[in-house]
């Protein structure tokens, strides 16, 4: 029998689309029709299980699935015995303590003796212990943001991304206690065959991630400025330089990281670069 790598992803919710998209970008074809629980990929020995995100760490620990894509927040809270292997670059959010905008709680020091509602009692209690704050924790599983308004708690500890839910519920953010993004977790005792499949999937994921963090850049430059322009664009090895039909000018091709992008573009222009084109890269194999 050929080994397959069993991968658990969220059935529906905030991580579902990003997880499916990442697999697709890795060239793995999965149909998600008919509300199925598990699906074999058409062209890679992978079987995808669609689960509630909270169940993923346990299923991976118990080897029901070999790997899973899940929020670091869920992994941290669940404290199961799994390995976190690779951050996946989506599902970014933060776990924050927030309190009513016009109330008496203005900093975490005002939380002593107060009641905090959260779905993350373990992460929160660790934080409160570290800060020597003695507040009581009220665990609820959803709609945490309405807890202060209905008199269930004085403050909340919940996931935030844009902050719009806090704003709508007239809450102010006091402190972030945990930053999170989607991470790949793995069972701790994979067979050698499964490890080989995992390495091949990881290679694809890293190529996709690298491509997203980089752009292909093309520009025209006067020959006397080529050296200073090349110094700004080291690229993967070194830039490609091709002569233009117009004497004294060259075309320079290179790769530039997304984070350096605007900074370097300014400097390229200042060095006489013209007709700068920035093109997305689909995969990057180094
Ligand atoms: P399930 O039905 O699978 O249990 P859920 O309702 O618990 O779903 P979602 O709201 O879909 O979960 O969130 C899944 C994950 O998305 C979170 O655990 C977190 O890692 C991430 N996330 C990113 N931004 C946010 C946000 N603003 N609020 C909540 N979760 C977010
Ligand atoms: Zn959940």
C-alpha cells in the first residue's frame, strides 16, 4: 500500500480558504464538494480531513491526522504533544485583553479582583500569573465580545485582527498577550515514508511562501549607472543585464524582497532607473 500523508484543515471558518489556497498553490488538487469529511488529493499522496479547528491539535497528537494547519492560538491553548513545524503566513491575529471604552478599567493593573471572559483560559491564566494579577476567568466558547454588556464579565480576552469587533462593541484594547498565525503542526512519531512526503510538501510550501515575499523587477538603466543599480538589487545570484536597442542603455532583471520594495524603488529612481516593472513571482526554488 502506498503511504499517504493525512492532513487536517478547518472545515469552514477563517482558516478554511487560506488552507485550501495554500494546497492549491502547492499544486495539490483537492475537491471540496459534497460536504465530505475526507478527500484524497488527485495528484499527490495526501488525504485531507475537514475538521473543527479546536479538534486539530488532538487529532494530530493521536495520529488520526499526520499534520494539521491551525492557529498558533489554538495549539498553545490546547497544549497537546505535537511539533509546530512551519508558520504559514495567513490567519494572522492577536489575543488581547479589552475592557469597556468608558469604564473604570484603563490598564491591566485595574484588572485585580475583576472577572474576564475568554475562550482562552489557559493562555490568559499564564499571562495573569506572570503579571501577578488576580482576576477570575470566566470561560465561554463564543461571542466573548458581548460579555461586558450583558453583565457576564468586567473585561474580555479575545482574538482581534482589525479591531472592528472591539470598536462595534465599545471596547478598548488594553494589552496583547499572544500573537498568532496559522502554523503547520505534525505528529511526533511519523514513519519514514510519511516524513519523506512531509519534506516534499514543505519544500513546495516554502517555495510558495518565498515567492510571495519577493517580486521580480525589470528596469532600464543608463550604462554608467549600472554598478550602483546592481548594488541595490543583488537578486538571487546577481542581476541579469541585457543591452537595449538604444545605445548606452541596458535592461536589468532581478528579484527584490517585498519588505525592501518601496525603499529600494526610491533609490533606483534616484540612480536614473526608468520604466520600472514589478511582477509577482509564482514559485521560487532556491
Ligand atoms: P470552528 O468551527 O472550526 O471551531 P471557530 O469559530 O472556532 O471555527 P474561526 O472564527 O473560523 O474559528 O477562527 C479560526 C482561527 O482563525 C482562529 O483560531 C485564529 O487562529 C484565526 N483568526 C484570524 N483572525 C481572527 C479574528 N479576527 N477572530 C478570530 N479568529 C481569527
Ligand atoms: Zn473553533
